[in-house]
C-alpha cells in the first residue's frame, strides 16, 4: 500500500455477493426504509438539528445516555461489543475488502445509479490506438491486420527496453550533411546496438525500419504464426459462410464438434458441407521436434560464453523465437497503447469519454467521484507523531478534514467502530465531533479565503465556534470536541487513536497487525434541487444549476460509504507510556457511536437516496 | 514553512531561493508562481549556438506557472552534435511541474502536471507529455517519449501504471505554492 497516511474508499461492489444471502438471515430491514435511518436512529431527522446538536454535545447529554443506555461502557461488555462490531462493520483486513478499496482519485461516479464505480465495475471500450513513442494514431483496421505494435520506426532495446535510436554505423560520416548508411539501431541507455547481433543487422535507410527489419529478422516462428493465422482466418471465413446463412446451422455446428472429438476422424471428406473438412492444421498434432545437435551446440556455447551471454526470462519471453543468447535478441517494436472510454456496468451509461485525438488530455465526459462525494484527508495534529512508529497506549490526535465538492452545503456524520475490527489487537478510535456541516463549494475560487493558514484560523462566523490556537492550550479544552476548523467548503474534526501494544512475533508480522487502519462510515445528507437530475450526462461537475428556471423544488438526499484510513504503523512500546487508564479515552463516548451499520444493508440501496 | 527571507519574490510571483545557482538568467523564462529551492542549478548559459551576425531571441529554459524545483536539482538544456556542429537545444517545462530533490533534467519538453520524484535522471531530448508521474529514482533514457497518464518507474523508466482521469487534479501544485 502507499505511504501513510492514506484514505481508501470502499466501492459498494465488494458487497455484491454477500448481500444475496445475508439480507434475510440477518436483522430484518425493510428495503423501503432507509438503512441509515434505521442504523442511525439517534440522528436527528430535522435538517437543522445538527447545529443544535453540536451545542448539546458540549454537555455530552444525549450521546452519553444513548451509549450508556444501549451499549454500556463497562469493560465487561466490551468483548461482546467487539464481537458484534466485527460482524457489522466494514473490516479492512477482510481479504474481500482488498479488492474494493481505492483512493478517491481512482473512483468514478455514475449519475444514474447514484453509485461509486471502481475500476472493477466499469466496462472499457477502446476509443483509439496509438503508439506511445511516436504518438501517431493507428487505425483499428491496421491493428487487426498488422498486430498491436507500432509499424513505423519505434523499436525498443531487447536488453533494457529503452527506445532505440537510428545512428550511422560509420560515425566519421557525421560531418556530411546527410549521413549515409548503413545504419544501426542504438540504445542510448545500455549502448546495445544491432551490430552486437550475430549476424549483425544493418539497415540501408534511416526510415521505414519496420519494413527493413521484417525482412532481416524473420524467424521460423513468425512464418509458422503467419501460416496458422491464415489457416484459421480461412476457417473462420468458411464457418461464417456456413453457419450464419444456413437454416440447419446449429445441427451442423453440433455435428461438427461431436464428429471431430476423436481427432483425426474429421479429416475424411465424407461429411457433407464445404468448409468442414478439417478444423486444425495437420502440423498442430505433430510432436515438436528437438534437434539434438542444435541443443548440444547451445549447451556448448553456454559453457564457452558463460551465463552473462544468456538472456533473462523476461528478455526471452518478449521475443517470439525465445532466444537463449543475448546475441540472438532482435529489437522489439513498441506495443500500442489505447485511449478508452468507460461505461457503468449496471446501466451502461458512459462515465468517461476521452477526446479521440491522441495528444489531448481532455475528456468529453468525465464523471469522477472526486466531484461528487466529499473527500477525506488526514493530518497530524501533533507534529511529533511519526506515521511509521505510533506509540502504543498513547493518545494520538489527528485532524480529519472533509472537503465538499458539491454546490450545496452538506451535513456529515462520521461513524467508526470504537475498536478497530478484524484484529486481536484493536486500537481505540474516537471521533470527537462526528456530526458537522460542511459548506458548499463555490464556482469562483476565492484565493484569498483559501490561502489563510490554519494557524491564523479565525472562525468564519458560521454556526460553530472553531477552536484555534496552539496544541497545548486546547488539549484540555472541552471545545475540542466541537469542530476544529471550518472553512469555505471543508471542515476538520479531531480523531483520537490509542493503539495497543502489539508484540513483535512472527504471527503478528505475517498478519501485519501493526498496520493501523481505521474504517470510517461516512454519511452525507444535503438538500438538492430536484431538477439536478435532468442535467445528467452533461459531463464535468454536478453543476451549479444557475439557469434552473421554474419552480425549484428541494429534496433531501443522503448517501453513505465506508472508507479506510491508513493511519500508520504501531511501533514498539515506549517506557513510561502504559495503559494506565481503562483503555477508554476520557471523553470516550461523545460521538463515537459504537454501532456502525451493517455494510450490506447500507450498500444494498443506491449510494444516494432521495427522501421525500 | 520556510523563512520569508530565504526567497526572492519576483513581480510575477516566482520565489527563487537566494541559495540557488542560476546561470545565464537572461536566457531563462519563468512563467510565474514558480518556486526554486536552495541549491538548485539552472543552466541558462547553455543556449543554442547562434551563427555570427544573427541575433536570435535565445531562450535556453522556459518554465511554466506553478512549477516547483526542489532542493539541489539540476536543469540543463540537452545537447547533441548535429551535422558536425555541437549545440545545446532549448528546454521547455509546462505548468505544475514538480521536480524532486536531486533530480537531473535534460529533457527537451516536459508537459503540464508532471511530477518527477527524487533522484531521477531525465535523459537528453526526452519528451514527457501531460499528466505523468515519475517515481523516485527513475532513469529515463535519452530520446524517450512518455505518453500522457503514465506512471513511470525503473531503470530505464518504463510505464508501469496508467494514471486515473483525475491525474490533473492530483498533480496540481497550487496548494504547494501557497504553502511556501
């Protein structure tokens, strides 16, 4: 995985299979009911309450009573509680999770399904082929006929894969205006040239290298491949003629395969129909011949030239004739690259469509998750924290920032299991202010506002009193449990992590127990204009519907997703820092709802829900 | 956070470290809001050989906006002998180009939104297109072309990964400029 800290978002596709059989067996949740409503029954339904609630949180009343009442705070209950957590929470250590976790940059968003789409749940279509070296587009007909390699002058060094340059064999002729042949292909990285070959390859012209090389380096394997290809192309042609037009196509097709099952039985011309005399070339059945003399020669040559003269597996396998010696390698033509458009697998709508011109990096359609779902970032609040060496039993404070890409203000709830799931060495995690609002994104980037540094943070006059100041001064401040910093379209809150002591045994190393990953359930609610849905497919951002004429209806939209915060690695225990208190932080329960929702239930419904 | 006094700020918002070594500054164009850190060396003196009598506008190195040249990197126009005549050729960097510590750049063209890691060598006359990430320690062979949306790694550098569609946002350096 990448370096710390990282935040990966779970694509709902990872729940595709389990949800088919866990829905009924588990807690009954009516599909019509919003799962989040069910699971977050302590959440206010009134859109304005979050603000109110935050002030209430200062006195800790509602949450504590909730926590205490339903789940208890005793340590005795903890075991049970952890078990339950494991069952309900997204477990980043689950092997299944590994396939669905992506950084937000890699995710797309389908406007019709209202779902995150990861690279696994999109379908790709090739827009154009091009050579990554000369950047010329190759028409798909050429790709079909000539293969997926550059047919111009782009060749790679067979030894080190760098690009080859054409240079005249005779350097002294460089003084003349037009260097005369013969020419070599020369690798400016490892200084391999085609004259190193046995026999050396020298080109007459510095242009149309492909044509010249194909004449010079023609291995028996190439000839065989061309013959095979021709044969099967012919077969395919015959077959299409036979089977697409004839009414008895299916019967004949079936008969063809059953009759040919035993191999050579099909070679007789007794069967009616034209093109079905034989399907395979005769040579295919023939055993591959090994010329003993040739092999002995190779062994002897190895003995003389040593291992340095032999090819590596990688070098050998990129060549059709699989040469054993470096001097038998031939330049490889550059593989083509593609530009691809991407479709949602569920609804077939296009999510990404690049411009077909090779050299442009623009997109006609680009529905990326970055423009639709709030993104999280994490920072150290205390700069003495080293990501790769978190002290056990010490409370580490991080700053979790939620940035809103939408043009509507959103209210966010962050939920995390109190103990990280899926491991015997669970860390305690507390989000000090789990519910807050994030302002709307604006069309006009106000640079002045953006550039204010956190140190000089002044409350931007919105609903909350952000706390600014040095770390020491507010570490005891009860206000820390409120929003730490709130700016235009992002809000930061504090997250506390107390990692446990993890012994350095073989087993823990194999399981990588010291890796500290925190699953966080992000739930977003906002009011959007209804006509927003009509603007689909317009590409780009979920635009600020400035021209929305007529009656503007507002609707409440909510969606939720799991993400995993890779906070770092737990280090060795430090003298003096011991688990003195009960492993609970002082203000534990404030906002950390122990019960995060069942993932399948949450994900069964579209990411984005519209409530009337 | 660096000290304010370490950098000289130009009218267009470029911040050039006093400890950097810039040679032939009359042949260097900085697009604005570009940061040049300490111990960087930019060889503007290695410019194209102009035949006597001609007075061509000689730009050796052109750098776009919001570029970031980390400590002790070297920008050096590529050179070759063409028709018996040794000459340097201009180098062009696009916008939002990040050059990591200790990297040596001899490219002909580097596009926009390019991130070059630490201790890389970008060979002579190589062309790097837009939206490319070059991992730490990569050596890009001379004359190579790196297409858009590539992540390059190795020795010689080969494309190991395709970058997502959001590459331009990921590699943007506006925030980095503000943090200095």
